[in-house]
């Protein structure tokens, strides 16, 4: 089966402070840049065939050091974007006062964000995109996917056969790598939320 290296982008100044979602103009901070270098050093030891990334700056910047080490190119993929949080994107502590946000944290499958999408729609987008990508590679190929927290958690939850409402129990830290085999409706989790050290 094709092995996916699911990489969450490195830290930004907004990490843990506001809901970034699909906002543009958010870049890695200095620590995030260090994480990207460490990820590149780790992943470059494997025979990587291709690198795919969400088109947002923070994911592309995370992938760039690996590009320099492997001489591969980054192929941006729209399906790797984060959940569309709609009107909630960019919000910070004020989210704690929102009934919708409270419901999302208790029963995420029931929530559609105003002018955004549901987690069902997001999971479908990501899973179908990964299915299509993996169909283009052979069984022993290894590829890198750089994306966002919720998108990656939803992909892993699907692969594990977990109820979608349980996806938030998975931890995917900034700058972490999750490895999973993915091919033809068969999935095998190899490692979860590994943060390589330099």
C-alpha cells in the first residue's frame, strides 16, 4: 500500500490563539521554521516520491525545506485545505461564548459553521482526494502530505473506522508526522503524532 507521511504545518503566531481555518497570510514563526527543517531532515531519509500540500502559506512553508533536500516539487492541492469554519475563521477567545462552538466541541457532526462547511463535508473532501492521489502511485511508494489539524484528524479517524464525532480525540500537534498506509479501501496506521527531534 502507498505510505502517506501526514505532516501538520509548523507553529505560527496564531497557533492556539485564534481559529485560522482557511485564512491566508498566516506564516510560520521562527519555531515553526525550525520544525520544518527538522521534519525535512527526518523525512528525507525515506525514498519519497512526491510532496503534496494545502495551498496556504503555512503548509507550503513547512514543505519547502523538504523540497530543498529532495529536489522534488510541491504540488498544491485544494482538497488539503483546513475545514472551512466560515464566519468563525480568525476568531479567538470570543469563540468560548458561542453556542455553536460549544456544540461543535460536544457534538461536532451536528454543526455547520455559518457560511462554512460541516465535518462530514470536510472529511469527504479529504478522503476522496487521498483516494485519488494514492490511486496514482504504486503499492510501495511513499508520499508526503502537508495539511492542517482538523483535516488530518478527520483523515486518520476515517482510516481507523472511528465515529466522526470521536475525531477530536486524536492529537495532531504542529510539526508532527503521522504515517499511514492507504490504498484501495485498506488502511493501516503506522505511527501517530510523532514530533521528530533534531
